[in-house]
C-alpha cells in the first residue's frame, strides 16, 4: 500500500498537480497581500474621516463662538432698545414740558393781549386828551378794529394751539400705548429668543448624544467586524482542523485497511494463495474507493470553482459599491464647496454689517452731538425764560407806577376842571405852552415813527410765525408718513410672528419624529444586545469543545508514538529476515511515515486549537466590549429621548410666546391706526394755524395802514399846534374846549384806572406763567442732561455692536478656513476611495485568477482519477510480489493484531475529531449567522443614527429658522423703536416750531412793551399839553 502511495505521489508530481497546488497557494498569498493593501487604504480612509471629523468639530466650535458673538450682539441690541425706550420716555417728558411751556406761552400771550387791549384803551383815552378828538378817534377806531382782528386771530390761533395740544396729547398717549406694546413685543421676542436658544441647546445636546451614539455604533460595528473577522478565522481554522481531521481519518482508515489487508495477507500467505488473491481483490476495492474519493475531491474542486465565481461576483459588487462611495464623496465635496460658498457669503454679509455698525456708531455720535446742542439750546431758553421773568417783574413795577400816575392824573383832571376858568388870565402862558407843545408834537411825531417801525417789526415777527406754522405742517406730514411706515412695519412683524408660529409647529413635529426614531433605536440596540449574548454563549461552547478536542489530540499523539515504535520493531524484524523481508521493510517504513504524519497533524491540530482558543477569548472580550458599547449607546439614547422631551416642552413655550407676540402686534396695528388718525388731526390743525397766521399778517397790514394814518394825524396835529401858536386869539375858545375835554379826561382816567387794575392782574398772571415756564425749561435742561447721558450710552452700545460684529467677521474667517480644511479632507477621501476602487479591480482580477487555478485543480484531480485506473492495473504485479512476502508475514501476523487494535483506536478517535469538528463547523455557521444578524442590526442602528442626524439637521434648520424669525422680530421692534425715535424727533421738531412761535410771541411782547413805552411818552406829552 505504501508503494502504491509513493507511486501516486510520483504520478502527481509528474502530472503537475503539485505545481497547480503551489500556484493556488501563491494566488492565495497574492489575494492576502491585496487584502492587506485594501486594509491599508481603509485605514487611510479612516484617518481621513477622523481628520474630517476633527475639522467638523473645529467648525462646530467656531460656529459656537459665532453663536456666542451673535448672542452678544443681540444683548447689545436689547440694551440699545432699552436705552432707546429710556430716551423715548425722556423725550415724552420733554414733549410734555414743552406742551406745558406752550400752554404757559398761550396764557402769557393772552395776558399780553389783555395788556395790549388795555394799552389800546389807554391810547384812545390819551388820544381823546390830545385835542384833535375826531380825527384821532377815527384813527384809534381803525387801529382798534385792526387790533381786534389781530386779537381774534390770536384767539383762533390759541384755540388751534389748544386743539393741537390735545392732538399731541392723544399722540403721546398712543405712542405710550405703542411703546408698551413694543415693550411687550420686545419681551416676547426676548422670551422667544431664550426659548429658541434653549431649543438650540437641547438640539445640540441631542446632536452630541446622537454623535456619541453614532460613535458607539461605529465602535460596535468595528467590534462586530472584529468578531466577524475572528469568527471567520476561527471558521477557517476549524475547517482546516476538519480537513486535517478528515485527512487523519482517511489516513487512519487507509492505515487500518492497509494493516487489515497486511494481516489478512499474512494469514492468507500463511494459509493458502486464494486468501492472498482475495486480499489483492480487497486492495483493488480500496483503490477503487480511493478513486471515488478522488472523484469526490474533483466535485469539491467544482464547488470551489463555483464559490470562487460567487466570491468574484461579491467582490465586483464591493468594487461597484466603492465606486458609488467615490461618487458620493465627490458629491460630498460639491456640497462642501457649496457650504464654503455660503459661508463666504455670510462672511461678506457680516462684514457689511460691520460697516453698517460703524455707520451706526457715527450716527450715534452725531445724534449725541445734536442732543448736546439741543441741551445747550434748552439751557439758553432757560436763561431767556429767567430774563423774561425779570422783564415781567419790571413791567409789573412800571404798570404799578403807571397806575399811581393815572390816579394822579385823575386828581389833576378834577383840579383841571376848576383851573380851566382861570385859564383866561394865563393866555400868554398858554401861548408859550402851545409853542412848547409844538416842540412836543414834533417829538410825538418821532414817537409815532418809532411805533410804526415797531409795528413793522411785529409784522415781520408774525410772518416768521407763519413760516413756523408752515414748518409745523410739514413736520406733521412727515410724522404722518413715519407713522404709516411704522404701521407697515408692525404688519410685517405680525406676518413674521405667524411664520415663526408655523415654523415652531414644524420644529415640534420634527422633534416628535426624532423622539420616535430614538425609541426605534433603543429597540434595535436591545435586539443587538440579545444577538451578542447569543453569540457569546455559542463562542463559550466553542471554547469548551476546543478543550475536549485537545484531550482527544493527546490520545492520538500517544497512539502515534506507539505506532512509530511498532514500525521500528517491524523494520528490525524485516532486517532479520534479510532478502525476504524487504517488502515488509517497505511496509514498516510507510507505517513509520504514517505515524510521523499523524504526529505532525496532531501537532498542527493542537496549534490550531490553541489559536482557536486564543481567538475565542479575544472574540469573547470583543463581545463584552460590544455589550458595554451597546449598553452605553442605550443610555445615551435614553438621554437623547429626555433631551427631545425638553425640546418639545421648549417648543410649546415658543408657541405660547409667539401667540403673545401675535396678540401684541394686533394691538400695535390698532394703536397705529389711532396714531395715524391723531397725526392727521395734527396736520389739519397745523393747516389751520397756517391760515390763522396768514390772517394775522393781513391784520398787521391793516395796523400798518392805521399807523400810517396816525402818522398823518400827528403831522396834522403838529401843523395845527403851530397854527395855534400863530393864532393866540382863538385860545379862549380852545380853553373852553379844554374844559369840556377835561371832563372827558376825568372819565377817561377813571376808565384808565380800571384798565390798569386789569393789566396788573394780567401781569401777575403772566408773572406766574413765566415762573412756570422757567421751572419747565429748567426741567427740560435736566431732562436734556439725562438724554445726553442716554445718547452717550447709545454711542457706547454702538461701539460694542461694532466690535462684536468685527469679532463675528473674524469668526467667519476661521469658519471659512475650517471649511477649506474640510474640503481638503473630502478631496483626500475621494482620492482614497478611487484608490480603493482601483484595488478592488485588482482584487477582482486576483479572484478570477483563483477561479482559473481552481479550474486547473479540478482538471488535475480528474487526471488523478485517470491515474488510479493505471494503479489498478499494477495490482496484478503486486500480487506476484505478495508471494515473496509470505515468509515475513507470519512474523508480522503476530504483531499485526496489535497494530490493528491501535489503528482501530486511531480511527475511532479520528472519527470523534471529525464529528466534533463538524459540530464546531455547524456552531461556527450559527455564529456567522448570528454575527451577520448583528451586522444587520448595526447597519440598522447606523441607518437610524443617520436618520436621527438628518432629523437633528432638520430640527437645527427649523430652530435656526425660528431664531432667524426671532431676529427678524427683534429687528422689526428695533425698526419700530427707530420709528418711534424718529417720531420723537418730529415731535421735537414740532416743539421747536412751537418754541419759535413762543419766541415770536416774546418778540411781540417786546414790541408791545415798546408800544407801551411810546404810549407813556405820548401820554406825558398830552399831560404836558393839559398842564
């Protein structure tokens, strides 16, 4: 039998089967090298992914810094809004005080009118004393009519001013309501912003949790891959053990059959030739069985070829998948390019905002300077008010003196009545007095000229009032436009609030979807945990089976040693037999070689089992690590679920805040309609004021005409007095006329006394009004200082906004660099994946080469079957050789029984090993299925993580959209605050116009005072005439 085996080995060497097997081994080595290269590429991809993850983390940190910077800008903007609200309050208070000043000015104007009326009455009385009663009375009546028209016009202006004050008061109330509404909107916007920030924080926690779970899933996937690789190696090792066990079983069977044949042959040789022939027939039958076995190997080779084809198809699918990944990486690179472009645009936008913030700072500086100038102006007005109060005191003192003088005139008038009868004796004195009166008449003419100039100045002042009224009307129209824009802005805020409401509902729905995805992930993680526990149990059973195999290998090793000793004894006996024992020596040598092969196989099996045990322990450790990762992922998923619940609560709060914002914007819409109506009323009142000032201007023209007439009358008086100086003979008649005029003077002085008392009351009232004006202007100065401080604070806030926006611009530059890094990482990944695809093509070629080698092996095994037929033919030659062995077989028969029992034991042990290895192979198949299931579960988890990431991205986008809408609401409220500030500016402009009116009235009062002085001078002249 050993000879036949040697012949078979020689035949295999000659036919090239060994060469084919060596080629297959080389191809397997090449495939292993390609796989190593693929593993290296995968490591590069992993490194590139890690670098990309680091770049993404860096981008996230920069985004967080940018978010913090933007939050700082929002806080500064809120502070700026608070300061604007404080400034608005101060402006409202200032508007109120200016209204009060306007009211006091109106009261002062009324007092001046009363003074003017009293002075007019006094002028009429003085003119009646003057002598030329009829012409002076006519002139006085014309002047009185003109002044009455002015008084009526001024009263109408006063009524319009009161109506304007009422309208301004309504505007103030509406602005206060609007301010409260805007504050409510600002508060809701702040609450919305806080809710959005809480939602963003919760989403970021979910994202970090999902990323951690994703990392754990990747780690679990890696662990599963390691377990799969370890189990595959175990499977290969067990298959190798099974192959060696089958080979050992075959060898043992062959040895047993050979020894049985030897024993039978020896017995037959010892008995008769027929037994020997029968043994040869049995050998032929065994060789035929070996031929069938070789044919079975050929079938296995066919199966190997089929498996190689299937492997080639699978690897081709892997290559296709890698190529698809390459395409996806290119798409990812394109997406990164788009993201980089978007971020660059954001950077440009933020830089533009930085420029706008610089402009805002400059505007704030200009506003501060303007407010400081306004404060200086108010302080100057305060000084003017104090000066006016002093003037009113002087007027009061002068009028009191004039009252005493008028009372003295009344007494003199009484004595004048008695003295008129004595006037005849003093005709010469009267003539002299008339000459003096002529000189005084010239002085009176000069005084009339000065009065004319003063009234012309008053006319100019009234024209200035008309211009101021036109400015007031223009400011009212501009205010109306601003209020309309503000109403449009409020409507936009309402629309934005509705959009935010819809977006928040979408965010809540996405958050609920994310919560459901987390629940599904928890179920999948539990399934993976169960699969891993089952795999752990199977691998533990595999370890125990390996220990049993180890004990069986020890028994086989002992049997191999005994067989080696038997072969040594057989060789010794063959040497004793001499020439006849050569055949037996060959058999003994084959038995020794078989024992050595058995020992080598058992050693290899022992090493493989030790390797299996080591890999099994590693697999158990990997499964334990995977179990820990799964438990950790389960905890993180629970935390993610809790975080999503927080998000849902936060979004519900956001919805409540948004509803409040919607309500506030509706109230603002109503308030804006009222404001528009009030501003329209102000515009109408301004038009009426303009019309009244025009009527005043016309009245002043009539006064100018009356003054011209009075000038003419004074000229005629002067001529008449000169005529009186020439015609002294008519003095007696004139004295009689003087007596009558004295009675009239008496009555007139009584009326003057009453008028003066009324003037004193009016002056007292004016004094009180002026004091109130002084207090109000001081209050304005104090408020102006507060406004200056607020403006300085606004300037500082603008500086902070500018600095923050510059920091944002720097942060965006960092993000752009990070995205460029990510772009480079994606490019490297694309190159690496393309390299993988290229190596995949090489692997495909290698698998095709393996397929060809398997086909070649199949052909070689078929040739082996053909060689078996030749071996059968050589059996007949072997039959002849058996005759020579007969003598030696007798001795072998005795030892053959021992060999048979040992070989039977080996065969039994080999059968047990084969069965155990088959059971192990079956267990490995179960493990492989379990690992495949676990791999599928990991894929499901990874997909769920990706869905969670996508959901988280949607949530982030919606939350960012909500934050954007909240920013738009805040911006709209800022615009509203700006509109309110502009409205306050226009209100300030109106107040400035009113102040101009007050100044014009003050100038009118000054002219009236001058008129009073001139009237006093005229009165003195008339008194001198009377005397």
